[in-house]
């Protein structure tokens, strides 16, 4: 399958110019159809011809295997969640932290990577925020911040600037300081290869409704096998434990302990279908095309207005404009969909491999009126 063939199967892309994959990736028709087909068999056939629980659990296991293959993990290291936010919260709640816990994050984090720590801060935790410049983390500043820290949470690709952070280096620094490492990787799968083994983090949270073109509700959480044994989720259900009727109960090994109860498998069925489709195109091929299109776009933006790297590191590109909200609304009336950022004061384009050169040219021309 080519990127063009993938695009042809996405109904939302057949009219207008969509450049907001960092927030939401419109799904191909067959991804939605896979979810619908599962729901029909689960509700219409399984109750009498099979067992709805067996049918659901089989679907979960197939997707767990797909996710593990995508990110170079073992299936037991994958928990199927609702979202990146759900995964980060699950880890935050599962850590056995002291009352005076020290948490380190950067000032580049999405609310998914800030709000759980703000809650702990209300309860007495010390949250240290590493200040950054142009989407970059100074390694010395990070090392100073994680000294004596219990947790370090940071993004693999920043949602604000589209920069790639040196995940493996940051993990090594945090681990040397004795901190648990949690990575927000939601902007990675679907636009570039993702290898959690090479990163070495204790946990990585992501989701499939952005660059993977899956449905809302299809999130996943990687937890290193050794790290998982020290985590005790506060939300517990029959899918979290070995024997639900046992007293005392025993958590399942690995990341499965973060799955709780009777969640609807449809979004994860769609996630598995989406992973299969993008894998057929080839993740490296998608990454290469995104880089070419993003480069074509930034070359048309005045350097003093470009807040992302001049040599794009992802499909996320931030542009300085005087009134981002007004600009986004104007572009929408012209059939172009991007988003405004709260900080920095910018419009952000999210360029996927399913976009075209003509589309990025059209956005650049429409933005030229702002400069």
C-alpha cells in the first residue's frame, strides 16, 4: 500500500485540507468498519454461538500483540488503555511515592503530562519543571533537576515544537539519579519508528487516535517487566488480577495489571487494524514522506516566524502569528484545518504522509497573509 492509497481510503480527506494529526487523525473507512464488524458479532452472535467475554479477550490479545510488534516490546509489557492520559495517570497512581516525592517534568509537556503531577503537588509532592529553549532540553539542567527525584516524565516528541527529545539519554540520566522514567510518546507511533527497548524507559504511554489513524479510546501503555512488579494500581478489577475471587488477590504480572474491567474492545480492534494498515505502507516510508512534506512547508515560512526546527524533526510545525485563534478560524473558512497552541503563541500544522505537496503549499500561501 502507498501513502496515496491510504489517503484514498480516508473519507475526511476527500474535501478540504486537513493538517491536524497531532490532535486527531481521521480514520480510514476499513478501520471504522473493523470496529463496527466486531461490535456486530460481539452483540448479535457471540452471546449464543460463543462467549462474549472470550470474544472480547481474544480481540484484546490480538491487538496487544500488534502493539508489541509496533514498538518492539513483549505482549506482557503492554496494557490496553483509553488514552495517553489514562496511561500516565495509571502509572502515577501505581507508584509507591513518599509524601515528599520529587517529580521532574519539562515545560514542554502536554496537560496529560502535567495534570497528574499537579494533583500530587497538591498533596505535598515537589514538582520541578525543567525550563527549555526552542523545544530543546539542556541535559545539564535536566541532570540537576533529577538529582534526588523519584519520577521523571517527559515527551519523546514535543507537541509544541515537533522536536525529538533524546529519550535514551534522558532516561540514562534519570536512572542514574534513581528516578522512575515515564515517557509521553503519543506523537510518535504512526509517523516514525518507536523502539521502547532502545529507549530503556520504565514506562511509555501513547495512543492510536493521532498519527496511527485509529479511533478515540484506543490507547496503550508499555511497562518494563521488571518495573511493573513494583507498581500497584489503585484501580483494580478482574482483568488486573490472577484470580478475581482470591482474598488476598495477586496482580497479574507485567503491564496487564493496569487493565481493569469490561472495556469496549472496539477501539482496540480498530487500533490493531490501523497498525496493520500503516505497517503495510511501512513506518520508515511514512517517516520519510512526512520529512519531505514538512521540509517543503517550512522552506516557505519566514525564518523569524518559524518556531520549529528549520530541518523538521517531525510533522509538527509551529508558526508564530499575531492571533493564533483568529488565524485558525480564518483558515477553517478557507477549508484548511490546523490548530492554535496555548504556548508558544502559535499556529501548529501537523503534516502526515497522507497529505500532498499541494496541500502544504496551500497552507503556506494562506499563512503568508499573517507575515
